[in-house]
């Protein structure tokens, strides 16, 4: 039993060496098979070349005969249509036969089979035409029907004779007969290069040789091909027989080459085996390194992604996929726009990507909004860095993405707690003020009540009124009333210490300082803020802190009004422009608008919108808008609202552009 594992181990050890040996034997067999295959391929190529060349010669013969037919018919038609004299036709036929050596005789006949003209003065053509007619009329068809068809036949002298009739208005008018010397036709038409490599013959249907050209010697009957030449009522065959013999196998030099190549292959295999061992060790180390890096990347809670120079995603880690809810297959290979981009933030993404392409992006991180597969928006913090290859060339960008939803939620909770503390502090302050008023006013009011009661009792005595006592009671009442007034003045002084302190300041600077606070409020609710602020706004005379509080209060109301609308409609706009007023005291005003696309203001709510202690919020005190309007009117401006045409509300207030007034 212990022998089997040992044998198996030896077999596994020898297996890598058996494979190269098998490959060497296969290589040798292929090299021995190659010469035979090359011989067959060369034979096939020669046969295919012979077929192509034969087809070309056939087309050349057909073209020459067709050209002759058309030219001779043109001469005959000129005689029929233009009544040209026989002498002129004879000269033209002689000239054409002289220029085309394959033509032996050409004769023009009229409708009565009378010779009109020919290229020669002999009457041999008459005999030729008579023979053709005899052959044509040998069938049972009528003479007129035979005259309507072109006729070709071969003569005993190995000539080809063709007769072509001419009709006008469906009436036989004339015919032309041409006699070709087939040997001359073959010599004139077949190119010399083809005749040097092939024996060309023209055969009749009984395989009798009518003409032959053997410029390169007799054919060896290894590569042959036949083509049919179709003529009217006659078929000839074009036979080609190549003078080439079969290709021979390569000499013994090929065997020596095979042996040398085999030895070289064995040496190469030994070198390859050594190189494979080195590569296996390197691959093993690399595999461990890759596994370690993969385990490290998979354990990260930070999302990682890689992009090429076109913005195409080339890598994402599991944390990034889990963060978005998309599988890696749906992300890798994608080009912008990405499926995790929120539609309302596409312009910002494209602008950011353009900055990355131009190299103007800063190495520090930036915040934006991403969209999960289920449509949920969440804030992320992104750090970008370039990817550089081993040659120092940048091939893309590597990004680390952090989901800061929990951080933002904690910040929002902290802010809400802070606001509640401030609210409680304000309530405590108001309670202290109410307690102080109640305590301080209780005594003078009680004294006034006692003195007035006593005065009334004195007046009821009729004529016995003690005027001195009545006068003392009224004086005491006056003193207590003055004491109550003093209490009111004290409270007023207490409040007056917290009133606004106005001064000239740049409204643009105030808006710039408010923008980060507004952005912080808007980002937690996924609201995009747009600004339209004139660059040359004049200074205003107002309390900067108070105006800032009014603006923050209006923007917070706008953000809360858009909590329940769709993400694409969560748009808030802040405009600041210079307006002219007919008021001579304040001819110039700065108009500031806060525009939302929220649920709007219902008519029943609008009637009490600026009323104290009225609020549509469950935890609201109803003092926000009332205090805002009081603060703006305190500065000589006005706070109004109107519906937004695209949905929502527009709150706008004005601040006079005036310097601090002079006191006379």
C-alpha cells in the first residue's frame, strides 16, 4: 500500500518533463509533414493559376471575336441604311481585314444572297457562303427562319466561318460572312508569357485539334484545364496543358534543419524550465502580496475607486460598492455621468471633473452628495490623488470616499441641542423679566389700589369730606404710580442695553460671512443654494449682527419648508440687488431676497404670519418672523413675502443705504 503514493508522486514529478518531450516529437512530426503539405499547396496554387489564366485567355478570344462582329455589322448596316456604294464598302472591308490578321475572308450579301463586296476579288467567299447555307438549310426549318439566325461552322481548312444577318422593320435586308483562321487567331490573341508556360489548343466537339500554340514546348499533362467557347450553333473547346511538372520534395537539407531545430528546441526547453521555476517563485511571492493587499482593501471601511484619464472607473473596493448599493460589475468600466451622481448635483460633478482634468484640483478633501441605488442621498468626503505608473506618467486618479452621514447627523444633533439651549436661555430670560415685573409692580399697584379705595370712601362722606385726607391719598397714589413707572423704565433700560448698535458696513462682506452658515444648514437637508449678488452694493447703516440674524432666520425657515419636496426641487436662492426708492429720505435701498421651492404659505396661515406667538411648528414660539419684521422696520426698511411662481415663497426685505444721521 505505501508504494502507490510514492509512484503517484514520481509520476507527478515526471509529468512536467513528459510534456516537453511530447511537444518535441510533435514538432518533429509537423516539420516532416510540412514539405508534403507545401508540395500539395504549391500544386493547388499552380492549378488555380492555370484556371485563372485560361479564363483570361478565353475572355480575350471572346472579346476579339465580339469586337470583329460589331465592327463588321456596323459596315454592313452603313450599306443597308445609307446606300453606300459597293466600292466603298469593299475598301473598308479590305482595310479591316488587313488590320486584323485572323480574318481571311469577309463578304457582304444582299437580300437575294448576291455578293455585294468582299475583301478579296476571288469567289472563294461565294463557295463558303453556299456551304454555310447548305448546312443551315439541312434542317426542316424554312429558309427565311434560318436567315434570321447567326450561323457559325468550322471548315475543313480549320477555319471558323460565321454569318450574321441584318434586319430592318422585321425584314431580312443583308448578311455578312467572315472566315477566321483559327491558328492566326490563337497566335495573335494569346499573350507570349502564357504561351511560354502552357500548350494551348482549340478543339472541336470530337476533340480534333483545330489550332495549337506550343511556344514553350509540349505540355506535361500535370496541370490541364478546358474552357468552352460558345458560338451561334457551334461549340469549340480551349484546352490548356501546362509545361510545369509536379513540385519536388525538399532536399536532405530540410532533414538536417529539422535535427538542428529540434536540438535548439531542447536547449530552449531547458532554459525555459529554469526561467519557469524563477517565475513560479516570483508569482508565489506576488500572489501572497496581492492576497495581503486584497485582504487589507476589503477590510477598509473607506471606499476606494480608481479612474483613468477619461474618467472611466477601473477599480472599486467592496466598501465603495456597499456604500452605494451597486455591484462592482455595474460600476467598473463606466464613463461619466455615473449612476451614483445625484441629478441635481451633476453640474457640480462635471465642474469638479473639469478641474481634475486641468490639474487645478487641490489635494485637500471636498464634500459632495452621492445617491445610493435606492435613490437615497448621503454626504461624502472625497480625497483625490494622481495615479502614477513605474515610468512616472500619470495614468489616472485614486480616490478615497468617506460616508459622513453619521458625522453630519451628529453635528445636526449638536446644533439642535445648542439651539434648544439658546431657546431655553431666552425663555429663562423672559421668565426672569416677567418675574421681576410681577415683583416690582405688585407693591405699587397694591398701594395704588388701597389709596384709591380710601379716596373713594372719603368722597362718599358727602359734605363732610376731609379734603386734607383726600389730598394725601391722591398724593400717595401719584407716588405709587411714579414708582410703577420707574419700574417700567428700569425694565426698558434693561432691554435697551440689548438693543441694536448701528454702524456703516459692507453688505457684501456680511453676505460672504453668512454663506458658510447657510451652506451648513442646507447641506444636511441636501439643498442646493444659488447666489445672485451685485458686486458693487453700497454700504448700509444698520446693526450687522441683527441683519445677520434676520437672514439666518429666513434661510432656516426656507430650508425647513423644503424638507418634504423632491430632491430635484430642493433649490434655494439668495439675491441681493440695489433698488431705487421714491422716498426722498431713503432714495437707495438694498433688496435682499430668500427664495425657496417649498410647500408655500396657506391663505389661513398668511393672515397670522407676522402675529406674535403664532407658529406652524410644533416646537415654535411664533416670535421669529415678528422679531425679524420689527428689526427691519427699526432700520427703516420693510419685510414682505409673496408666492414663488415655480412653487414656494419669496421673502424679501430692504435696508436703506444711508450714512449715520447727524443730530442737531
